[in-house]
C-alpha cells in the first residue's frame, strides 16, 4: 500500500509518494475496473504534486521527493500549507479542512477518522485524544480515550474511559471552559412549531460544578427510567426543588434514619428546638419527617412570626395518632365542629362552632366531656355531658 509522507524543507511543503510499484502490482491482480481506478488515483496524486508550484492558493511548493518531517512544528506547517489538497472545504467560511469519504460500490467505510496513540510512559499508554486550543495556543478542552491514570487517587482520567475535559487545566485565568449539549433547529422545519430553536439541553459549569438539564419548555420531558441514587452512604445530601415562588428540599436528617421533606426551610438537619433559617421570612415553613430515633411520623409548621417548628400531627412507634396542639376540625375548615382537648372548663375561654366536643384532661365526674350547644362563634354555650 502506498505511503504519503509530508514534510517541510526550506520553507517548502514536500509530499513523497512511496510504494507506487506495490500499489500498481496490487491493482493488476484485481479486476480491470479496480486496476484502472487505482492507476488513475496514482496519476492524480502525481499531477497534484507536479502542478503544485503553480497553484495560487498555496505559498509553498509540493514535490515528490523528501522524507519524514523533522518535528511537530514542521508537521503543523505542512498541514496548514497543504490543507486545500486534503479536501476543499464544503462551506467556505465555516470549515477550514473537511474530510470526505467518496461514495463507492466496493467498500463500506465505518469511520471517517480514527485516532490511535501507541506511546508508553511512566503513567501508562498515551491518550487517543484531541485537544482544543484558543487563539493563543492554550488548551481549553479535550476529548478522547484514556489509557492511563494521569490524576490520582482514582480521580479524573483512568484506563478505558472516554472523556470530555473542561475547565482550566493549563492556566489560571478567568476563561474557564464549560460544557453544553446544544439543540438547534432552523426556522421553517417540522419541529418546535417551525420556529428557530437553540438552547442548552445539558450544561455543566466547570466553575462551580453545577449541572442543569432542560427541555426549554418543549413538549418533551426529562425522563429517568431506572433507579436513581442521590448522595452516597455515610453522608446526608439534599435534593432541591426550585419553583416559581417555593423552595422545597428532601434530605436525611443527620444519620438517624430520618427522612425529611420541607418547604422554606434551609437548616433541615436542625431538631425542633433549634431556631429555623428560612428562604423567605414572609411565609410560613412546613416539614414532614419520617423515622428517626423516636421512630415517628411527624408534620411540623412554623408560622411567619415563629422561629421554632411546632409539631401538629404525629404517629408514634406504637401506632398512636397524636395531635400535640389538641385540636381537630370536622367538615369544612371554617365552620365545621371541632374536637378539642385541654385543661380546665372551656366556658369563657374556648371558642368553637356548635356541635364541637371538648375533652377536659383534668376533669372528673360530669366534668370530663363538654358539648357546644349554642353561641356558634363565641366561647359560651358549653354544656357538661
């Protein structure tokens, strides 16, 4: 198989075509059609090499003699000078170099470009990767197949990993690279109602590690179709829900087998006797906790004027339903009768609708249960049952 060797000699780009005899011998043993095709390809290479000095788009000459390029700078210069002979750009102004596999009826080409790195060093084999540089030559991103352990212990690169690298690996300036998976559609197409569309479906910030996913208000949804794990064993982590006017959180409270769902509550790990920290001081805070050392289901609330969470309802470890505030309303939430509990007689101190029941915890004979028979909004009308 013929070899094409590119080098730079005294400012000239030189292309050497070697092994032509082997190529023609191989072509002669194939079908006449393939032989003619191979010979024509070889002649085209020779014509390009011989006519290159007259090509106005290339400053350097291309010749048939030469050898291996001496260094990486010479290779870069050779590629830059001979780019139009690699493949003319498909769209001027958009592509500098284009790779194109011709349509054939004799071979299937699976990959347009393959990258391999056989080098070996102290860290293992070199990565088969592509680096992306800014105009000053500073690496800003990379993508490739890793065969070594460049960072330790077991972070970053590792053997047998395809990676996309972002951030600022070789400079400390403020131009840190982020990652985005961008969806774009031209206006007039069959999607998005025919509107032009461009948005970041997935974005990763290298500056703070945040990861965002969005459908940009489209008809689709972000679907997770398997088990989802948050956090890791031994360390509580919080799931945040940021909505139009509400902040909600899910987390484990400490490591006490207690799961908490809360709204407008930042310090979710704090027990009930610790002052709360809110996202918004103008609205109340709620929390629902399950489990914990007391093995208890609990619903708690802190009104706007309160700094501590109060327990409103609980189910304890012996299946008792507990109303710590001692009040239950039946029917609608405004005029329905109430079930209340307290110390002392309710007359003159406990207002309730007609039909309400009051259980007196310090009562005695004929003074333990009271029924509200009159005065639908006041505190009179209680009759001992």
